[in-house]
C-alpha cells in the first residue's frame, strides 16, 4: 500500500504546490496592479503564470522524485526528462518575461513623448532584439543543455561546443544571404532608415511597414495586400520613405483645362473647400498654372496633410470637387478636342458619292 501512496503523495503534492504558487503569484500581480495603476507591468507579467507553473512543477518533481522510491530501471531517464522539461519551461518563462518588459517599456515611452517616429523606432528595435535573444541565446542554450543532460548525447554536445568556431565558419560561407539579411536587420533597427509604421513606396507599391524580422520585411499595401521583401533590399536599393523626418506631406493634383479657365475663381474655390476638410492641416496650399500648350493649360493644386492617408484622401476629394465645380459653373473651362471638316475631306466625300452613283447606274443598265 505504501508503494502506491508514496508516489501519489509526491505527485499530488507537486500539483498542489504548483497550483498554489501560480495563484499566489497571480494574486500578488493583481494587487500590485491595483496599487500602481500607472504601470502596466504587473498585468503584463501575468503572461508568465503558465510557464512559471510549468517550471515550478518540473523542478519540484525532479527534486521530489527520489522520495517516491519507485526504484525503476528508467529512473535516470525520467529525471533527465524532468530536467529537460524544466529547461524548456525556463526558456519559455524568459521569453514571456522579456516580452512583457519590452511592451511595458514601449508603452511608458509612448506615454512620455509625442514623437511618433521615436516610438516606431523603439518598437522596431525591441522587436528585433527580442528575436535575436529568442533565436540565438535562449533556443541555443536550451538545446545544448538538453544534449548535455543525456549521457549518450553528452559527447555530441561537448563536441558541438568545442567545434563552434569551425561550424560558424562553415555556416557563414553556406548562409551568406541569411547572414546578410541578419546584418541588414540590425542596421535597419539601429540605423533609423525604416521603422514599423512608416509609409513607403517600394517597387511602385505604396504601403505601410507592418513587420520587420531578421530575414524579411512586410509592407501592407493600400489594398490590404502584403508585399514581403528581404531586409537587405532596403540597404542596397533606393526606396521612398514618406515618414522619414516626419509624417507630414504635401499632396498635388494636376488638371488639364481649357485656356478660358477662370484660374483666380478656381483658386478661391479651392481655398474655401479646404477650410471645411478635416484632412487639411492648414500648413500650406496653392493653385498655379504650371504649363501651357496650344490646346490646354496644366493647373497644379497643392495642399498639406498630417500623414500619407490624409494626403491621399484629400487629393482625391479635391480633384473630384474642382472638376464638379467647373462642370457646374464653368463648363467651357473643361478640356475640348477641336475637330473640323477640311476641304480635302469634302472632295473625297464628293468623289465617293460620284463613284457610288455611277456604280448604281451601271447596275441598273445591266438589269
């Protein structure tokens, strides 16, 4: 009977300790969040409850396993499995805790500054640093530790550590493109060339940078398509970054109109229309004639906006309004295509009619 009760006591005791510790930590975090509502860190740290319980349960079972006195031939393997589970849970806990701290840092910084570009830059840097820590440090350490736990794999793990330099050289030669993307990602993160949330024009497509990883960069295009590109592209080829140096933009609208267009009245109507548009930030506006041809004139209207989205919407609205206003009040100002019947055309028409007439008379004679 004791052989059955002892393992059950160890198992249920471990579960009770794990659940109680998880509830205690969660309660302390809730209490801290109520005492300090100005910080989000306690609520964000609640994400570590599950990996913390997994780590605590694995460590407790590993420490209390001898008390169960199972005396199995697989005792050593079972303890190695528990140690492996503890290492994996610790890696999981570190990742969750790092995410919570990074998000809290970003929120606090966003609350202290009004510079959106600085917030986007910090967000990009934290995201890339998190990926580096996760993929290079935590995963590598956990994998090597797991190898060293098993006697049959211990020699392999030691050899891997001893030959890390040779493996690094071979990997560097075999994965040049991957390493170039990694270095490009670090340059983008800390060089401030492009950030998450920036409005860019790449390969003729206009969109917003949605995600930056160590290997690729994703641009969400205006029609919700995603354009995925290697990060090294942004260090080797030119592209437009409309958010660089600030998000404010000046939009332009070109109209091809007739020479009789009342430009002063059109300019006045544009100003009146812009006053009622919420997209116009009231920094600047203008309407000028930029070109003249024998058949029409080119009128350019400019208006400023706070960001790329407002500039696009404002350009479309201004273009539609100016054309509608001209069509209602000055239809003669809209472009025209001049046409005329020349004398040569009259002569060809008379010759064609004469030919058709002679053909009809010949057919009647044949009949």
